[in-house]
C-alpha cells in the first residue's frame, strides 16, 4: 500500500519534474569539480616553474574547463495508458506492486502500457535513433498554403504538407516554396547535423492588376 | 563611348564583390537607420551591435560561443568607389587600450566547431504510465471464483549520455556549413560603389556594463562609433 502511495506521489509530481526539465533544453554548462581540481593541482606544481610555463598552464586549465561542458536537453516524453483483463485459476499476491495474475494470462498476455505495445518504439527512443540522425539535420517546415510546392536547390521535393519534417545532410541549401496565385517564398538555409531548424513560409497572395485598378477608382 | 567608360569602371568595381561569393545583408535605406552612424568624406557608415538573442535568431551557427557580432553598412558616394576590408575595422571596450580585429568566417567556424567537439549531449526522456487490470481467478484456499481489479502506475526516466563530439556543429562538414553561412552573411570585402552591409565577428566576450566602440578607417580617416 505504501509503495502504491509512493508511486502515486511520484506520478503526481512528474509534471513538475517535466517542467523543470524543459528549461534545461537551453545549453547549460556543468563543470565537474573532480576533474577541475585535478587540473588545478597539476597547475600548482607547474606554477613553481617559469612564469611563461604558468601562462601556458592557465591556458591548459581554460581548455580543460571547456572540455567539461555538458549540455542537457529534454528527449521524448512518453505517456502510457493500459488495460488488461485476466481470467485464471491462480492468483499471486505480489507484495510490492499489488497483484498480478500468474497463470494463463501472465506473462504472455499481460500488457504493460510502457513495456508491451510501445516497447519497440521506446527502445529506439532510448537509443536516440528516433530523436536525431547522427549526420543529418532536421528542417521543420510550416507553409501556408499547405499544398505549396517545395523546391530544394531548384529540385522539386514535394508538397509542404508532406514535408513537415525533412532530414538533410549538413550544408547550405536554397529553399523555395511556391503556390499558384501566391508570391514565391525563398530562403537560404543552413543545416547542421543533429540540429533542428524551423521555417515558417507564409506565402502572401499576389495582387491582381485588375483588382488594384478598380480599387484606385473612387466614386 | 563616353557613357560606356564609366559603366565599365562601375562593373569592374563591383566585379570583385560579386565574384568573391559573400553577399552580406541587405543594407537599410540610409546609414542613420542604424543605432550608430557617422559620415566622413561623403562615405556614410552605420553599425549595430547584435544582442545574444538576435545572434541566435540570425545564425544557425552558435556564434555566441566565441564572438560579438556587429552589423556594419557602408554607403559610398556614387562617383567614388569605396574599398572594403576587414582590416579597416576594430572593436574596443571603451576605456581600454586594446582593440580587437574581426575574425574571418573560416577562423570563427573552426572556433565554434572546436568548442562543439568538446561538448557532451545528455538527453533526458521521462515516461509515465497508468494502467488498470481486472479479472477473475480461483482462490486456491477457498476454491471460490473471485474477481479483482486494480490500478497501477509507472514512472521512469531514461538518461542518454552522448559521446564527446555528438553535439550539433561538431563535424568537419558542419564546419564547412558554418563557414559558408558566416561568409555569406559577413560584410563583403572588395571595392564597391553601391551600399553594402554585413556582419563582422569579433572574438571577444561582452561583459555587462561595458560599452563597445567600433573603429573604422574610411579613406584613411578614422571614425569611431559607440555601439549601444
């Protein structure tokens, strides 16, 4: 019972945990004290030598500090809901986590929301393969209208509604988005590996020459 | 014939800017549209210091890691082509004696890549699960068929620690891309008769409550602009 209450508290506090985690997407530098003290100790010994060497030590110390930076970012957040029904001859009381029907249903048919159906998905998330491709950058394109045609370096890539997320090799590209009756959108984009780039292409309607002429006429 | 000669001269003057690749930025209509501006010998210059947020929005490369970015625009007179060189610019912290020259796109890109190479990317993936079970079983003691139900919850956090060099912008190819971006957005060098604008990258860190001054040499005359 106590374990269940504890789990419930953890569940209730998890949104707060997520809120705390989100700001960490921004780069945060964490310095590891142990490594820093090791470097400072080494530089203390070197400080007894020539002043020129001391300067070099400072530089090395700075380099060492720069080597210790860690960037924390929020990965995929998973929520699971599950339901299972059991029917069997035996019942096993599990002291920590309530009861589990060991018999006909378990473990073959028992479905845990996090580790049964979505287990294959979560596996790839935890390994990082769903979050980022190692040598590619992500381009998130939002276009208005959604049926606009997208061209990359002059080559037709598809319509915007099918290209909401593109993974491109690191490099510079000319992105064009065009639609009938709209002004063409053009942007030079720079894609870095493992970096996400958001692009909002809002194509303004072209003014019809006749309509402009009519608007200028005053009664 | 007389008309062709000036046209040819203008084309020759503009050619180095076109051929060199970098395009810079679109200059504002006049130098006085920039927060800092001055005029010397019929050449106007405007400058603006970019904040960290502006740099983040303007560049994909993380220029904030190494540099202070200043947008500079030059407005030469039409009849006098103006040479543009990075060596003509420097930034000085007001009150200090040391001035810093702008770095080239190649140097800045290499600096950012080196910095990114040493980063470790840590990914935190939280997960929450709620489930409900119900069913019937035969009680082994009484032999009666009993129905039970219950709710369970799960909370988990997965932490992935990347290898050094897994941070964005750490590969050789990324360095080329960053160099391309910085070069294309940088102030074009060469000789120009038309207004030009672009970014300059100064390898220094701006501290709070310090004011920077941009020094530029226009036709041998030194101009100092205070960057707000």
